[in-house]
C-alpha cells in the first residue's frame, strides 16, 4: 500500500442480504458443504491489507451464521437498496477512511487476489471508488447477469451495462470486460453515493454503478487476469463448486 495511505483506517465490509431477487438466501447457500458467506469471510481474514473485516447484514439468519462461525458482523438498516449503501453505514459507524467492499457472492477469490487489488487501487493518487474488471468472451458478454464495463483512458470507467458494450457495429471484434465484485471506496465518496438519489439509468439496468456515472463520480478500474466464478443465480453454484474442485486438485 502506498505510503500516503498508510495510517489510514481501512475497513473490509462484506454486505450480505437474504432478499436477493434472483437468488433468495444466497449468502447461506452451501458450496462444497460450506456457506458461501463463510468462503468469502475466510479469505478476507487472510488478507495482509485487511485487519478489520465485518459482515454487514439486516437478517437474523445471517447474524446467526456469523455467531456460529465467529465472524464479526454488524446489523444494518433494512432500508438500504444495495450493497454499497449497506457498506456505507458500516464505514460511518466505524469511522473508516477507506472501505474495501467485497461482494458476498464471490466465493472463488483468494486472499492474494484481494490484496493485489487493494495494492493496485491505492496506486491511484485520487479516486472516489476503484473496482475491478476481467476480459471475457463475446459470448459471455451476452449474459445479462454479468455487468460489463466500457474502459476509458487512465483506467477510468465510462459506462456499465448488462448488455454487451461496446456494440460491434463495424465488425471490429472489440474486447469485452466484466466487473468483479471488489471495490475500494473513499469513505467520503461512499457516503456521498448513499446520499445521492437513484438515477434513471440505474433503475433501467439494475446496477448501482450507473448512479456513479450519472452523477460524475471518479470511478477507476484495475484489470485482472484471475479466473473467478461469481454466484448470481442458483445455477452458478455448480460452476463455483467445479472451479473450486479444480483448484483443490491443482488444475487452476
């Protein structure tokens, strides 16, 4: 981590809710016999860049899992509309300078993946938020479950969409990138985001990243070559399990 950021309070937050429209009860779904949320919390606790890690939830069943597995957690308001609003509540309550937000549906990441992302995020001299992206195939770009990113100069996000962007109107075979569920927020920026009204584009595409674009936030990007399986719908569980089996066998 850059010297200018040393001494700052960096808090890791894993937002977790039961009421996902696409996968109810997702944090408690079992992957190879262990709850998805537990996979995420365990690798976060192994990160050298994270000393304070909390699950942020509004549901008693998730709180019960945290208690059973000795995972630190905070109960947050049920009024939050998305994960980053929930993370903001934790950031403000703990007096954080920066928030590392790790999506609870990314069970196949590793501690070294998160540490590398944090290191590279803090290479930027200034930002509101940094998120991560990976290249995907044109076929995978058609999947609306993945949020795609248009990447501009200086690793700045130009747009987010569930559609394949850019549209290949001139048959140029462009590269496509999807967002990975990792963020580093400046605490003032995540507070400002949470106080900003939901925009039209966010409502259409159902991705809160478009609130940032509509309101001129400085969104920076870190590329990654890692392979990761995010769990958006129940069908992704089998994919994540197969990926983890291959990793355990030393095949990826």
